[in-house]
C-alpha cells in the first residue's frame, strides 16, 4: 500500500514535510509503519500549486529515497497547497504515468488502496469514463480511473465528495456483478488549488490509515504522522470525508452506494 501527504496552509517548502521530519514521506518510502509493506519503492510524485491555476507536477519511477532531483525540488519549491506520494504497486506496471499524484486541469488527485479484483472489471470501469476525458487516461491504474470518473462527476455538477462517492460506487457495482469477494479500500485526496477533500473508506472494516493534524497556520493529512508531535495527529474516522479550506476542517460521513440494477 502507498503512503501520501497533503498540505494546506501558510506557504512552506516541500522539504519541510517530504524530506526533513523524522518520519518524512521519504523516510516512509523505506520504513512505513502502518502499511502492508514497509517499503514503497515503485515510484513517487509531488504536485503543488503556485501562481497559476493548474498545479506543477514531478513524478519518477525511481524510489523516492534515491532521487536527488526530488531533494532539490523539495528544497526550492514553496507552496500553500501540495501533495506528495510514494508508491507500492498493486498489480499495475511501474511507469511514470502510473505514479501519483495525477493532474487534470486544476485538479490534483492521489490514492492509497485497491479495487479488489480490478483485473476482472478494468475494461468495464474504463468504459464508464466519458470520451471527452478518456484521452487523459495515460496510465493503467485503478486510481487514475477513479480520478477521471470523479472529474466526470464534477463536470455533471456533483460536489467533489459526491463525485468521489459516485466513482467508488460504480466500481463497487461492477465488483458485485463480477462476484468479487475482495474489498475496495480507499484513502484518497483531491484538490483544486483552494480546497482539499480527503477520504478514508473501505467496503470492509480495514480502511487504509489516514491522519489529520490541524495547527494554527496549516492542516496536514497523511497516511502516517510525519513528526514526533503525536498529540496533534488524529486518525481520521473510518468512512469519513474531510474537507479542508481556508484553515478550517469539516468532517462528514462518506458512504458510496451500490448502483441500483435496471
């Protein structure tokens, strides 16, 4: 399972969370404490917002711990909202196009988890991506498919949380039709440059870990606490959507519903 971090608040250098803390994301790429595997070496990525509406992005297939360019970029780039992700592949190729975070327009998205039996439903799930968005499908992951389905939902007028729930509901319905018994587990974050929507959800009782740390000038959401200030880090409740905007955090229930049979 992957590890990720989302930051919103006073502008900081990416290295303040990606590289410098005692349990930074780079440290987690080798020594994750709350994942199925302690090593997340199948690529990494960072995405950040600056002075343009669309985010910048750097992704690579090398492990985060061995990429000197990541350290250089993290030391120089300052942002008020950024994502960082280290990948442990779950059946799809280790390619740059499969590394998170994904970008479409002004949106950033990253994911930790897995659609159970993805290989059996992949073609049908991809068929649900509208033609206008399918050209943006650069990789092969379930994560990117869920992202593009969520973008399609927002284009139809759904709020971000509703669009994510609808995308996962489509996957759940296809899993049920295929007779898949494996769970769908999802920790994900979606941003538009101003707001972060983060989800911790699972179809069973074992959602991926996700924590929230709200300080006076910032909010951080991460797979694992990155520093020793444990009193700040609170586990996001299961089946919850966290919305972060302007330093404020709101929590609401998150529950994708199976599509009704025709």
